[in-house]
């Protein structure tokens, strides 16, 4: 088949990596590939020789974008005759003309595969304002198929009306650079058992909880290190505030250690090799590489579970014995009236930015997530000033760590420090079963075979498509229970 893969750009990043993997595997199977992008491809890219720039395909505001029929014609003229169009993140609100241009292509009876990595409805109100102007944001027809990364996303699109036979679950392939052979560098490995958090420390990574864990474990011979400072200057203020706060409190946590001369200038691989376990405190992930990559390095991943993500992994047999559902502190440690007041301030504009009607009952539904057990508050659901106040309690009175609880997989409360201590001491070596799953379900070969099957399964018999129920998708993402302070701004 001749396949046109379409994305706004080919800058280094997650979607570009998926495209590069797809191209390599599809060419091995004999397919002919052309890549259409909205800006020049970096010359060092492995797909540079396949990329063609389409004027007007890049990021653009609604007012500046092309008419859909013009963009459609440019796509066709640049690609030439193709058997299948494969679009990435068409509905993200990055280009106002693209969704309706796709609908026009579908009307010609061409096979179209729409791969969704992210949703404009999920915490991107400015994007959604652009996307929602499209007549066919989520087109559906006999020749239009969808690819999603997670079971959650598949459930959302099924609920909205995408037929199951046209909806494919395709996990990203997972790989990790090999850790250095032999004994980890003694300088990296000095200073106690290391919990390494591979993250750039943006807000949704919940850096405050990493600091709180450092406070809880400071008497256990444990130190924590995060990999990098955020690139985005908008997130650096929050990140750097946590670094300063942790230093003021004398806590065993270092920020942005990879390739940092202040921390020895050691590589990511060296820090990974030295780690006793890999930490995650993130409150939201897409596909969930943070949970899979440690397994390839024979490390346990310790920290906050995200059931919407890890549920898929558990279904294929992977186990995560070191993840918790909530990190609970006594309600008396938190000014819950002030928390409720902040919800009352933030929820109305959050919902109204999507044109969604706010009601006062939504505050109570959001509070139920913040307080999942009577008398307890989940630390990770709090806004940063409330997190700082809780940490300060433990710093000022170390005996207070005995009052912190963890909610584990068994839905039972356990004293946090003994629970964490036990998991830190677990053998991180992956079992044969884990290795087999990682080398099977999440391998590049499996990804290649499944993607190829998607193309073969598609029919070219389609007329002008209808649209799925986009309001249903919005309703799912705007449920008050999904609101989170660390994703609200």
C-alpha cells in the first residue's frame, strides 16, 4: 500500500517517535510511505527523506487557518495517489481546517486512520475552542477508523458512537537505552538508597509529593533525585519553588540531576543504574511509559498509581506491587474550608471555558476525590500551598510521619513509612513472565503487526461521514471528579 502519514510537525517528541517507529516497521513490510508535515523536518531525523511540507498544515489559530477545501486539495496534491491516509492528533485544535479537510477526503472513498494521542477536551480549553468550530471533529464512516493508546480512550470513543469494529487499541512500543554494564558509578550510588524520578518536573508530575516522600523517608537512608528541570519557562517557577523549599527544609531530594555538574554531571543511564527503584508521583499520564520503562531496566516503579493507565497493563499480566492509590494525611492537617474555597474559585471558569454549565454540586463531587476516606485527605490532590503546609508539619515534628497512611491495591490503609520501606527492599529483577510480556505485547514487532492489520482491515467504501457525539466526549472529561488542581492552570 501507499500510505500518507500526516502530522503538524516532526520535532523530537512522543508523536514523532511513534511516526518514526511506524515508518521503520511499515517499510519492512513493503509499504510505500510519504509523510506530510506543516514545517520542515529536521535533517537529522530518520524520516527526513520521506517528509514533504504542506503549507497551512502546521499549528494555526482559527482565524489564520486555510479553508478546509484548500487544505484538502493541498494534501492530495502533495501526497499524490495514496491507498490510506494516517493522521495523528487531528482533533487537538492545533489546526482549525484539518478536521473538515479530513471529512472531505473521506467523502472520496479513501481509507482514513485517525490516531488520537491527546484530547482537546482534556485540560486544553483554548485548543477545544478552536477544535469545536469544526463541522466534523470526529468523523465516522465505513472507511474511517480510529486508533487509540489506552482502554480508557477506546471506551470514551465507543461511548461517543464510534463503532467498535472501526476502533483499534494500539499500545506504543516501549524501549529503553541499556544501562551501563557493571557496577553503577560509586559517586552516583553514594548517599543511601536512591529513588530516581525520570521527569522534567512539570506541574502535573506532582513534585510536591516527591518532596513529601523525601520528608517521610529521611530517617530511612533514602534519597530522591529527579532527572531534569522543565524546558517550558512557564513551569520552571513552580519546579524551582519546590527545589528551594526542599533545600530550606533540609530534605534528601535533588532536582534536575542528569548531566548536571552540581550533581557530578552523570548521565541518565548512570542514575538509572544506581537507582534502587523508579519513582512516579504524576497525577496524569497519556500512554504510561513511566510505568513500563522501569520494567525494562529491571527496576520496580514505586509511587502513585493511575488506574486508567495501569489497568491496561495489568490486563496483559504485568504487576505493580509498589504503587499506591492514595497518600493520606489526617484531615486536621489541611484547611479544608480553604480547599473548598479554591474549588469554588477555579471550577466555574474551568467549566465555562468549555461552554459547560457549572453547578454548585460540582464542588462537592470534586471534594470527594480529595477526601476519599472520611477523616483523610489525599496529599496528591492538593494545590501546592496546601502541600507545603502539610510537609512543614512533618518537618517540624518528625514523629508525625506515623500518622500518614497509604491506600494500597487491597483498599486497606497501611502506615506509610513501613509500607514504603518494605517496597524499597523488594527485589526489582523482572520475572520471566514480565520480560515475555514486555518483549511481546509492547515490542516494536507487535506494534508493527497490529498497525499493518489496521490498514488491511479498513474498507474504502465510504461516503461523506457523519460526526460522533462530541458532547459525550466532553462530558466524560469534564466530570467534576476528574478535576485536579495540578492540571487546572
